[in-house]
């Protein structure tokens, strides 16, 4: 439906291009009458530039329409992937899906990550065994860790999720404090608590609050 609607808009834009060019020529002719040759050249150039600008604007609008379609499709793909992950884990409901989509939108507003990327990672975390609630906490911590350590979000999510299995893994080499946690503590998401507060001072200086239920996260990388 989006593509069909957009095609109509694009055709309408394309129809304006010849009209814009003709209008530029007519105005140029009108302005040229009764003025000196030097001024005529200047006037013609100005009107011609106006015609070019009109065509360029139409072309830009066409690009914007296509970009909008691509973004909408990416968003829809991410939602479908999330819903599939929820069904696979027996957690799907319209309410749960909507809650996760709202969470992704909220996190997008305080980070540099698009909500479609966050939705993908929520699905990924759940596929790795995280619960719905844990996946939200993982993403909130992972976005900060990704920005602070300069690692990609996928790696941050993967490594944080692995700690729920009771092992610090590669993340323990980067954040030694994780090695001090017992297997039981890691399984009880103490690693997420630790990571959520790891960069608190830095985030508090220039960050924004992001509420997740009763828990508060900070992010300064907007």
C-alpha cells in the first residue's frame, strides 16, 4: 500500500517537471523584453536558475518519498521479526509487542540508534534466552556500553545476554568487575545492574534520564 500510494505521488511530481521548465522559459521571455542585453542575460540566468531549482526540489521530494518507503519497510520488517521471536518463546501478545515497540521508540529518542535497530536487538536478545523484561534491560545497558566502549550494538547485546548464563565471558576482560560476580549473581542479572551503573557519573553530567519501569537508566550519547 505504501509503494502504491507513493507511486502516485511520484508520478504527480514527475508531471510538474516539464511545467516548471516551461514556466521558467516563459517568465524569462517576459522579463527579457524592454531591458538591456546585459540585464537580459542576468534576468535570464536568474529565471533559468529558478526553473532548475523547481526541478531539483521535485527530484529531492521524490528521493524523500523513496527514503520514507524504505524506512517504513525496515520498521515493519523489524516488528515482524520481533513478533516472530515472541511467538517462538510463547510470549506473543499485541500488548507485549506494543510495549516493546514503545520501549524502542523511547530508547531511540535518547540514543543514536534507530528504533528498528533496537527492535532487531530485542528480538535477538530473546532468541538468546532473555525474557521480555530482561531484553529491555539488556538493550538499555547495551546502548550505553556500545557508545562508551566504541563497540557495535549487536556485540554489546550478545555479550550482556551471555552473562545471564552465569559466565562473564569476553565481557569480563573488558569490565573486570564482572569477574567478581558469582555464577548465581550473573544469572540473577547482577551483571545488568553493574553495567547500568558503570558509566553513571559520565552519563549524569550530560545525559538524559530514561525510565524503564521502576529502574532508571542514563544515556549521554545522543
